[in-house]
């Protein structure tokens, strides 16, 4: 049985108070969160205790820390909770822009949809596209139409991809992507709460269900080369296996530019 996403905060008044504080105003610094705890908790708490609790929430993927060292609720966690999601996004609108969500029940459906979404997203100023993933999304099992759209997409926009995990399969897929025209880095200290692709002013962030993410981790760690065994494992346990994958589509010039600059700095340093 999947863990209730509320489990980490159930029975923990300090964590619940931090979440409540951030639903009212976010992002906030550790100091701001500590001051709120001092006002709202019945018992006093130390700054060190607040810092420890916030770090635990980050490790549990409930909070994320932004580039200004402020904390906010993770969209990946919030979208598991429909009521909380409405509070955080205010009916689909955040400071980052409007959010649309798409749900898919196989990796194959997701792959076809993300290619079309990114292909159709406007990019009139021809900004470079950027992408960060934990593991490269396997370009296996794509239809002829998907491949044609992907070819058109990469012909009109230069994409810069980062995979944060350095694995043999990651390097093998990187070579394929480079032949298609992408610039790729495998293994990076950069991080983001979710995999994403950014093109123009559109950001497509991806939430994989726990089982799919576990299978991706296993396959990329287990297989030392992209051979028939690896491809069969990917097809049977990733591409065609039932899953729950969600895309969060945000349209925001500011947010897209922040992500683009973050990724492009990595390539300048490479």
C-alpha cells in the first residue's frame, strides 16, 4: 500500500504548523518560519529545532529550498493532496504563472504527450531549451509520429539536457540524444524537485509515481550497458507497465528564465 502523503506530518504539530504557515504565505526563510512557530505553538522551540524540522520536511520531499534560500511547499507533494493543492496554487495560479495538469497511465502515453506538448509550445524568440532529469527518459518504443515530432523539435531548437545520476545507461542514452542534436551532461550536482523540460516560457515538470521511480532507479543502477537485457527490462517494467505519471505545465516567463539560466550556467562551466 502506498504511503499516505500526509503521514510525515500526522501527529507532528511542529511540521503541521510549518505547512499551514506556508499555505498562507510562501516562500519563507528559516527565521520567518521560526517566528511563526514561536507565535503559534503552545510550547517554546529553539531555532536549532526549527532548522532540524525544516530539513526533515525537505528530505521527505514536502518542502523545497529555492535559489534565495527560502522554503516553499513542493508541488510534487501538494498535487497528491487535492485540497492542499487548491490552497497552494489558488485555483491554478501561482506567482510562477498558470498551472495545467495532465495525467497518464503508462510511460508510453506520457512520452508521446510530452513530445507533442513541447513541440507545440511557442518559442518565438528561439530561446534554448533546457531539461533536467534524474535518469534520461528512455527513447524506446516511440511511434513513427513521435519520432517525426521529436526530430522537428530538435531541428528548430537547441536543447541542453542534464541527467543528475552518472550511470552507464545514462551515458548510453546521452550518446543517442547527442546524435539527435542535443547537448548533454551526465552527472551533475544541480537539483530540482522534479524532472522538467523548459521551452520558451513553458515549463513541463514531471511527477513519477513511486513504483515507476523505483524501477527507473533499479534499471539504471543494475544494467551496465544498453544491451538486449536492458532494453527488455525497460520495455516490460517502464514503457508498457501501468503507472501514474503527471505533468505540471506552467507558463511563466520569469520561472522559465530562472530555470534556463540555472541549466545554461552548468554548460558554460562544462
